[in-house]
């Protein structure tokens, strides 16, 4: 396939080890249970990604030492495994999208700790970008961040000097996109699982992969 016909879905993930993931959740549940919750979310996200319309799936591991872990568990014909670069989350997302967009016409990037994202979310993202009804897609999180970002170009301005980890991430990112003249479409808001109280969103009516 040529670059014009290739599309990519990137998943940012960590190896689900106790004490290495979901520290705020672990404070209430304990490290082992928090890692189990993360592992379930990760598994669900990877299944959604693998079944999506994107022609390529990439997993960028937060710790490059986990590349072997994911290579042993993911289908080689469907997944390409990479390590994230150093830097804040903005630098790492920009680097991953820049790398992938050298070979693909458009790209979406997601995390793996969202309780209620759906296959329909990914399909809509693909359709918006593939048919150029949008040059940017963003999936808002209820906490003021975002769980998905899709672009046809890896604009550095979208990721630089954002107050990551605050409730202003979504607003600031959309403002950057608008300033760049991008045609932005937002998906339905979804729920990150960061605190014990967020667990109520697991298993709800919107968690099915439809």
C-alpha cells in the first residue's frame, strides 16, 4: 500500500506490573488490584484497536524495556511495537505521530485507561480523517483532558507547552488546533479510570465495543 492508503492507530501503553501503573488508583485499591484493573483496560483497548478500520496498529511502550513483553503477546502481522521517546507526554505523543505519519496518510492516538470508548468511536474517527471531513479529531475526557487525538499532520504546536495533567488540557489543545486553521471534530466525552470513584464507569451501558 502507498502512504495515501495507509492509516494508523497508535496505542500508548505500559506493561501492567503492580507498582508501575495507576498509582492514584493503587492508593485506594492496592498496587496488585490497580494493576489488574489496568490490565483489563489494556486488553479491552487492544481488542478494539485490532478490530478497527485502521490499516496499521502501533503500540508505543512507555518503557522501551517492555517492548519484548508486548511483542510476545500481540499478533506480529497486525501490530508494530515501538518505544516512546523521552520527554513529557506532549513530546512523546508528537514524536509518535510524526514517526507514523511519515508512512501513513492519517493517524489517531489513544491511551488505554478509558472505561467506555467504543468501536464506533474509532470507526467515526477513521471516517472523518479518511474522507477529510476533519483535519483533527479529539476525544474529550470528562476530567478536562482527552483520550484520543487524530491528525493528518503532526503539528508540534498542538503538543508544546500544554499544562498536562490539569483540567485545561482539552481547552488549550482545541485552541491550538483552531489557531492552526484545523477543521476539528469532537467525539463523545469518555471516562478515564484514575481514581477509585472512577470505577463506577466500568461495566456500564457504554462500555461495550459497539
